[in-house]
C-alpha cells in the first residue's frame, strides 16, 4: 500500500513537472546573437514608466515566433524572468522589481524562438521614473469606431497597477442610450459628469456626495450639455452645446467621416444654482465656440472658436483658434476681453481640445488641417504651448503619421495620457507618457495581460480618457434605473 | 407484412419522418433568405473566450449553442437540415416525455410546431429554441419520479436558468407531464415552487449581470428589440444580390414593386448588370441616404450593391452600420468579410488584418480569411485580383464627394 502511494505521488510529481515545463515553453539553446533590437508588441523599447504601472507584458511582433524568453534585470537590484508565447510577468514580482529600481531602469534581454531556432536580441531599457504617477487609474469610454449606429458601449475604469477593468456603466443596462464623456474634476472621482443621449437622455452630475440627473436639453439654450470641463472650485462646470452632424467621404484617402457642428456655443453651468450662465462672448452668432477648459487656477476659461462655414462645400475651411477669457468664480461672470492664443490666421491650421497642465505651465492641444473632431483626422497631432513664452511646437516625441487626439494630464502634471490610432489607423488606443522639462518621453500603450490577443479581439476604441486618483464609486444598476426613470432636474438660464 | 400493416404499425414514426422532411423543404425552398439573415448577425468564434463571454450571462449556453447551429445556415442546405433535425428531435422528446400512447402522439407535434413558428419570426433568435430543446431534454432525464430526480429538479432550476435562461420555468410542468401525478393538486406546490424559484433566479441575476430586469425576465437573448427590423422581402433581395441573380431580382420587382429604397437600388444595379440601363442612370437613381438603411438586411443589401458598382466607402459604411445594428450586440462575420475587402481596397491593411485574425477563428470563413491575409500582407497581390484592382483604381482616382 505504501509502495502504491509512493508510486502515485511520484507519478503526480512527474506529471506536475511535465505540465510546468509545458507551461514554461522551451528554453533557449544554441542561441544566435544579433545586434538588433527586438521588434516587440507593444513597443516598450526605451519607454519611461511610473513605478506603479502594471506589468509590461509583451510578445514578438513577428507572429511566427513560438516562444520568447525574457530576462529582466534592475539597474539597482532584482531580476525577473518570463518564458512562453508572450512575456507574462508575475504581477507581485514585477511591482517589487519596479519599487527596487525607482529612478533607475530595467534592462530586458529577449530571446525568441522561431522555427526551432533561438535568437537573442540586443538588450533594451525601460526607465522607471522617480516621478509618481499619483493616480489610481484611468476612466474611459469604450465604443466601436462606428458611423451613426452604435451597439454596445460603456464607461469603464481601469486600475493602472493591474489589469483589472471594471464597468462604471454599460449601455446594455440602458438599451439604445449613448453614454458620453465621463469627466472628473482634476482626476477627483468625487466630482464627475457624463451625458446620456437617447430617449432617456440626461446630464448626470455627481458633486458634494449627491448625484443629479439634469434635463438633457435646455430649451432656452436650444441644445444639450456636451463637452464638459470642471472649474477647480467644483461649483462650476463649463460646457459646449453642439448641434453635431456628420457626412461620409466617398474616396478621400484615409478619411471616412467628417463630423462637424451646424452650430456650437460655450457656457458655464452653476452646479449649486442649477443655472446656465450665458455670455455673448462665448455664444457669438456666426461663430462656433467649442471644447472649453478652465485654467488650473480657475481664473481663465479657455475655448476654441471658428467662423462657421457652409457645409459640405467649405468643410475644409472651418478652422478653430484657441482663445481665453477671464472668469470670476465669485460672480460666475466672464471678463470682457478675449485673448487669442493660437490663431488660425497665423497657423493655417485648426486647434482644439486645449488642456492646461495642472501646474499651469503648458497648454496641450490637438492640431488638424481643419475641423475639431480630431479622431477622424489622420493628420491630427498633439501640440504644446509653453504658457510662459507663448511658443508652440508639435509633440514629435509622441505623434505618429496617424491621429493623436484626446489628451489629459495627471494631477501632478508629470504624466499625460492620449488616444492614438497609430496602431492600425482605426481603433483608438490609450497611451501614456512621462513629461519633464517641457519634453515627453516615448509613450507606452496601456498594458494588458496578453496584449496582442486583447487588442486584436477588442472591437472598441478608447475614448475620452482621463486619470482618476481613486476608483470611481458608481452603482451601475442603480444609475441605470435612475436614467430609465423620468427623474430629471430642470436647469435655468441666465 | 403489407404496406397497410407497416403503416398501421409505424405510422407515428412515419409521421415524424414526414414532419422532418416538411421542415427541411420549408427552410430550403421557402426561407433560405431568413437563414442567411440569421447567419449574418453573428460571428461564432472557435475559442474559449467566446464561450466564456456567453457563460457570463443568464441563458448564455443556449445562446452559444444557438449560434453554433446558426453558423451552418451560411449554406441553406445544411441550415435546413439543422432545423429538420432539431424540430424532429423536439417532437420525439415530447413524445417520450408525455409517454403518450400512439393515438396521442399527435400532441407531441405541438411544441415543435410552436418552435417552427418562432423560428420564422426574424425577431426571435435561435436562443429560445435551443433553450426549450434543452429544457425538454432535461425533462426527459427527470422523467421518473424518485427522491433523487425531485432533488435534481430543484437544483436544475438555478443551474438551468443560468445556462438556458427563463425557459427552465417549463420544468414546472414535470410533475404533471412526466410524473403524471395524481391528484393533480398534489403536484401543485412543487410546480409553483419551481416557478417561484425561477422568478427568484431572475431577480438575483439582475444583481449579477448588466441587463435590466425586464430583459432578464424575458430572456437576455430571447427576443430582439430593434428599430431596424428587416423584412423578408429585403432578406430575399439581399440573398439574390449575394448570388448576383439579376434576372430574379428584376422579375421579383416587376411582379411586386417594393417601397424599400434599398430594394429599388438593388433593382437598378440588376438592370445595369443586364445592360438595360447605363451607369449614369444608376448613379442618378441611387438613394444613398440613411433612409435606405432602414433595416439590417437593407444595410447589407446596400453594402452588396455598393460593392457591385465600386463605391467602396459606401459599402464599408453600410456593412459597419449593419453590424452595429445587430440587436444582441453581436458582431457579424459577413460584415467583417466585407470590411476586410473594403479595407484592403482602401489601403488600410492593418485594419483588414485585425478582422482577418477574427475570421480565421470561424469555421466557414477561415479559408477565405487565410487567402486574404496573403493579400493584406502583400498589397501588390491586389493587382492580380481583377475586381479589387478595379475598385482600387476607382477609389484612388475618384473625385471625393460626401454622402450622408
């Protein structure tokens, strides 16, 4: 009996060992060395990451590679190993290694097996920044890159130290409703707003511990509250109101859709008084004001404006300038003078989505040949203005030949995120970059456990992302019930 | 044994056979377009993620198996055979469950006829049909009343609910139909208990899955609420357009003119291919506005006819719209196939490769996807493809205008 037990346990051990070996894949042998850098997906070669980021799992870009073997050594201490179809790092060991090498770098040596032959590539580094990310994660909308009809979409949040993504609200709970940009106040999850479009439309605002569902449409305003940006005090939120249309190209190279506004204006919403504060400076006839943003000190309201054009004939002449006007938080009133910061008459281009770093030092915006719906413009690039000197420059460190678009800063202004279609030209992905001394490091793609498999299967684009300092607390079921109900708070206009 | 004796002895089985043949002929001859329309509203992938995604929602197994069957509808012959086998099996199961004497075997045709009727409704997917079939199979397994089957019956309700959806409420019939309990009122508590347990499962599932209670109560994928209902007429024209049966399209329209803008567009293209009108006539007569996309079938029809006349961006847009309009949020293998073509013609090879990678995981699109992968990897090969090369030249050299 004892003999039998021993045999069974040995058999079990042998089986376990065999399984372990199978799981690990094969080990490098008869390795050929090359001086080339490995072509990996995602391209993490030479990126700079925060010390709390999730494991940068990757695979070889060449799909004929069957196994990769990755040795990671910290410049200060520690090492890590991964072997398999893709590099799948143990999450605890990864975080331990990052913590040990904060301010240093990870050096990765990649061996790849293809058709039974192993090749070892030149070592590359991943810098581990001394700068904290200072954020728990990100929020974003996931939506198919569709034309007019949309199917499943949702608002999500993602822990940046792991691969955990959770639903904030998915439209399966609220059938036929379109869920728009979730926007927090300076990455604070206690104060946010998002818009619901459809038969149960609403503008949902959480502030001061309570959630309100505002009427989707204000008749005096003649539209709904579309692109939001919070005033740092939390009392106000600037919005644009847009009458949006779209038309489709028949043979324009690399362009499918042109989204434009028949009209648009910018206004400030007083959260406490449920009042829309209108001002003729940001609601001019014949002009399209759009994409508002407050300065971090709350004293300025930035927005874009363009002379309205005739569509479709002059669609490529609608060009937006970036302007700002003083804002008095005590009265909720705008100043009397508008400054033009990026002038389309001088640049010959269209500028949109101004976002000031929270330290107020830089203004990041998107530049295109025309229009403001930048995600459908392959020429869309991120640009940076130094607010101290007024100088602007393209952010070549992060731009690609395809659309770079919606961007936001971390609260400490040391990191920013943006969406890009650089991968395939259609499905927007989320990138992060370190920012110091006016320059951005090479950006890195939002990590996933099995990145190639995940992004290949994902039929959604990442949309309107932002950092969040803590997880957003939202009871999706309760929220859906409230959206489905007729409960709405009326808004007034002044 | 004389024919009369054989008939007398085996008439129930002969009736079953006749029923199966009738089902087969009906689908093959009268509703092949409905089967094709069902097939184009899904992308059945042979991977574990696809299965696990479905198992996360109540009724997910029934949906998965339903979609497994529907992939065979791409070929109407195999689709009709599937329907015939399923509905015949339901009849035999029903006969076994009610344990009827031969003269009552006709009763066992009630459920399959009901399911047949359901299958003819484009708004009812395959999921409830499969759910009912599997629930009946469960009833057959629990046919004998023992302590064990009674316990299993209670356990089968929550498990069955999660796998099959609210169709498990049919298990409430087990005490009456299978156990022939007498007096009837003695079985009532058990049946009421099963019905209440099912209702409780629905309530609990509303806390676990991202769907409103009303949809869970009805079955997450039991009924498609869509503003883009396809008509059988549009489905039929779509099938004819896919097979490029220009004569039949013209004949059908001449016999019965249609109000559908997509159908009218299809007739123009058919006439062009029959050399009855010129390309200019087609371009002047085509309606490309959103009104022509009133249903999923019309969107697919528009995509098909746009490809025929080389309007690749319109074919792309309409295929994408058709896919996004699928009421249960499925993706579409047919739409992806079209999008692979349009993205290759317009030079968006990475997007084409993304879709190809998905189609490579399907049963019936795999070989085509592999051929297209070679083209997407080596764009110069497009020159060797007469149709794509012509479309590419039109796309590259055409004057850009807008459509809405």
